[in-house]
């Protein structure tokens, strides 16, 4: 590992490269990839600056320029959360060079907007989404994956990293395994059971994989496309595999706000409405604590209506035993 004094003298781009290489054995592949993207963004501003000369004024200027994409230096403006994550990586490099101590007392992270759980579809919107999805062969994979997420709670990233050996369709209780190595965090590795709809969609995905060349247990259910008509089953498909088709699908369904993450939220909400214990939902979706699951829970209008209808006296007691209607005002006065 490069010594601290040398690290201070290097331009940030070189120092960041050394820092990331030293961190690689301790990072999950997904985290390592995220750090790589953060360093790419930081290098646009800090790349040629000597590490020892970086000060809090530079960081404040970066925060301002990055959030507004001033000078069109980046592909698009970044939200406060992304910028804060990028500064955490910058902080890691500066700590290794023993340069963060002089900055820390003066540094402030960008304030985050108040968080709201993703939206959840009504029953009518869910029916419309999947009806539209089934109407166009170009959206076939997006349809299958969206249905799998809505019925199992597994995210698109988790599904794209599935191997054939992870999927068990012919068991009495069909299930698949999310591998610890590809999960977002240690809590996300888990076994996920499938209902009938999920089992059907997963079988379609596996059949497609076999047609594209996936045959060995370690081959991927969603293989990587190297060129039109040529697939590599030893590699998973890319992060952006469904971006274009899902965007077209949600637009056609009249749900421009819908994101793939909303479908995971949909699963949590419907499971809760069905009466499933929070702890069990947390285990299935890979939450580290039930508090996380509770944050995602939404009470839809339909479920609220069912709840208040259930305590309506006219339904509980029947029309003959229900509480009488209130007397008209004239009669009230007469008997009052």
C-alpha cells in the first residue's frame, strides 16, 4: 500500500485509484462498482488537484456545481443524496492521506429532501399495467420481471444475477435463492418463495435462458447480450437491461411515476394488507429490520375502504339489527 506522504503529493485521480485498489478486497462487487462511478464523477472536478491542496472551499464548490451540472461537465445534475455519497468517497481518500482532519470541522453535507415511500398502484392501475404489458411482445421481458418483483419482492438487480442453480421451480413450494455475493448488503441474501404467478413467469424466464444458451447450473437466467443474436450465458445482463422497455411500458399504461422499485413496494404493501406478519415480510424482502419494512408500508384507499366497511354496523349486524337512522329534525323537536 502506498504511504501517506506519497499519497498527499499525488493528484486526486491517482490517489483515488490507489485507495480504491486497497479497498477492493473488503467491498462487495456492487459497492466497488458504485465507488468507481463516484470516483469518475469526482475526477471531473478534483482529478488534477493535488490531494494536499484540497480544502473545504473546493468541496462546497463541487456540491454547488454538481447539483446544477454547471458547465455541463457531467451527464446530468445530481441529487443531494448522490453528491453526499460521492463526498464520502472523497473523504475516504483524504482520510487515507491524513488530510481530512483539517476539513472535517468546516464540512457540511447537503441537506436531503424529506423521504417519502414510493407510490403504490391501485388495483385498477395494477390490472392496467399488466394488461398493457401483455399486449406487446417488445415488453415481454419487462412484463415477466415486473410481475416477478410484484409477486416476490425481489429487485431487478437481484433477479438479473440469478443463476439456473438458484431457481427451484419443481419443488412442492417453488423458490429461488438470492446469493449473498451479489446482494446489496449481508441481509439481502435469502430464500424467496414463489406464488403461482411468480412460478409461471420464472419458468418462462428459465425457458428463454435455455434457448439463449444457458445450460449449466452456473449459467445466468438473464444472460448478457454480446451482440444482436449472440449471448454469453456466463455473464449476467447489464444494469440497464430493462430501462428502455420499462419506460415505454409505464408510459403506455399511463403511469409515468412508476419505477421498478415501486413494484417491490407494491409487494410489501399487498403482503401486509393480506395479514402477513411484518417480520416474515422483512425476511422475504431482505430488510435488516422490521422498521425498514414498516417505512415502506402503504395503506391504499381500497384497503382502507375494506377496513371501514368491515366495522360498518349495517354490515356487522345486518339491515334488521342495524342502528336506526337518525330522526329528522322536526321529529326530534316533537319528542325533545
